[in-house]
C-alpha cells in the first residue's frame, strides 16, 4: 500500500512538473491571441489612420512656421514642443529630461541670409567681366559659412587631404595662403571599391577634417564640389564656404588641359595628388549669423508594456525631425523628413489607442540633428531610455512620402525581424515593399547607422518611385503621396505590435 501511495504521489509530481514546464514554454513562445472583438476594434482603428491626416502633419511640419526645422533654432524647439503635445494628448509616457518629452543637448547653428553671391571675374576682349552663378542651380551658400566676403584665386586641392602616413598630400606644391580652395567630397578610395583600404582613408573623408586642413594651410575660402545644402560641417570664423555644382567646376577646369573627370580618375588610379592653380579669380559673399549656444532636442515618448518582465525590453520607432532650415530660402523638408515623422505619429496614436496591448514597451523618438553630425542620435545612445541589452530593434523612417515603392534597408540582414514587417505588408500594402541589405557607407547617412554601430538591430524604411526634390526649395507637401504614408503606418502598427508581443528572438542578425 505504501508503494502504491508513493507511486501515485510521484506520478502526480511528474505530471504537475510537465504541465508547468509546458506552460512556461508556451508562455515564452506563444503569440498573443486576438479575439474576434479585438480584431474588429483593430480594423476600425486601422481605418482611422487617414492619409489626409498624415498629410496634414506633413503640411504643419514643413510650413513656414518652423522655417525648415534647423536643429538649435527657436523654430525647431517650437516644432519639438508641438510633437510633444501630441504625445501627451495620446497618453504616452515622457522619457526625456526631468519627466518631459524633450531630451536636450548643445547644438550650435548658423543662419544664412539673402543677398550673397558667387561670381567669377575674368577679362574678355580687353574688358573685365563678371559671371554670377545662379542660386540653387549652380551653388548654395555654405550653411556654416562665416559672414563676409573674399575675392581671391581658386586653387584645386583634390580631396583636401594631408596624410604623411599615407604618403599623400593634396597641398604639396601649391600655395593656398589667402586663397580659395576647391575640394572634392569623400576620399580617393571608396568603401564600395576597396572596403579594407577605405578604413585607412575614412578619417580623411569628413568635411570637418577638410575644413581644418584648409585653415591649417592658410586658405580663406572653400568651394565644396557637392551641390547641396549641408549644415553638417563645422563653423570656422572668417572662413567663407560655398557648395558648388558642375558648371562652376567646369569653368575652373577650362584651359587646364584636362577635364575635371579625367583629373579625378588620375587621382583615384594613382593615389597621387593632382592639385593646381586655376588662375581664376572668384568672389564669395555670404551673409550669415552664427549661434554657438544653440540647443537641440529629441522628442521621446513611451508606451509601457503590460508584461511585468517583457516591458523591460523595448522596440524603438524613430524618424529625424530636423531639416536644413533656410539657406537663404526656406528648405521645407516635406519628404525629408516630415513624411517620416508623420508616419511615426500615425503609428504612435494607433499604438496608444490599440485594443490589443503590447507586452514589451514601445518607444517613439523624433530625433534632432540628423543633418548636423547626428548629434540627436549620439545623445540618445549616450543617455538611452533603455539599456542596449534591452533594446531589441530600432526601426527607422526616412523619406517615405514620395513614391509608391518601399525599400526596407537591413531586411536581408535581419530576416526574422523582416518577417514581422513583410507579413504585415501582405495585409496592408498595395504597392511594392522590397528587402535590401544595408550598404557600407563611408560616412553615416542615416540615424540607423549609429544604432547599428552600437550593435542594435535595425531596419530603415524608405520610399521611391516618383521624383523627389529633397534638400531643395521644391520639397513641399504637394509632392507627397498620402496613401503610401497611410499604408506604411498600418504596416508598422501591425509589425510593431507583433514584435512587442512575440516570444521569439526576432532581432537576431542572420
């Protein structure tokens, strides 16, 4: 009898142990079950995500009120406060400084005013003539240029690199003291052509370095051969800076005996400088005002998870809030990147009102200073709301308003993570959503690059398919496709909710 009782007790313990073990496994791996009523409520919620509402967000963000959202300016702070007000309205928890939605950091900035010029003075038929270049079509004032003017000869200095350890010096044999230098972007070795060798050249590819070299060699002005508005260079007192296009470079190479492209190819093939005096006299005149004590902001709101343990882990959805300001006219930045912020806001509202709650926490970040050395991302990664080992993924939205085809950069690198997005897309997307691997850029181009460098899984969604006018005055709200933003908001709501309620290691890289 005692043996029978012992056997029954032992059998009961074994059955109970198996039940508990099975329950634990199911508890870890089982997805959240959604009732029919919750499915109905979710469908209603998804129907409430309106492309027109998202377009209104884009119109607000790209309006004259915020003057191009240059980080550091009072207008950028006003824009950050507006996003904060929406987070507060939807009941998100503030995760910025001192129980606010704003995370502050130092961010100097420069304002460029109307009235400057870039011109070339030459003699023709015995008379002195001046060719004035056209704003936006042929040049942009330097976004971090000093105030003032300079008239001087232009000297071509290739990539503007002095690197004795590489046996390379673009300034050797030319005197640039008191003159204007013409500088190429990047380095003579590319990450695509030779990734291993590029690592040695990478420190010399940054504009901050090129500016220091120009000043160290006595230059008073710089023409950057990249026709864009770019506040991501350092402000150097008394150094006049202009961004130029092909027509300016062509004029400077005229009479040199070779084309610009031929000269550039010789530098790349030989890894030897081909610097020379152009003997062309140019005038740079810029009207600017530098603010060394500007303040930038990230806007951070959280939806806390409902699971006592899993809520300590976080899914992050981010988009850069900033743009280029005005230089010397407003750069609206509707597609770049008011569209990304609009989709982020659409997902944030949907998650806040979702009938199905998330087990993990979800963080929404409207990031500042993407256009100014990624100071916003750098600040967040130094002072994160969640530690790195609890940050499962950073989903980035960049330029998602123009077109009807979407790319997911990093999807091929994180196939498990991509599954959640692709499955959600099958339910919502009427257009193309393609999976790509991340490229190997020489310089960071997206906020996600900084998260990846910290070992955090990331996918960036971007849209293409119609012409975009990024970084120009034409990047306005009337170029935006609201239906694409609406579809992406619905996809990301489903995908983020699926990730937040999954028990799988979806964030692991393949």
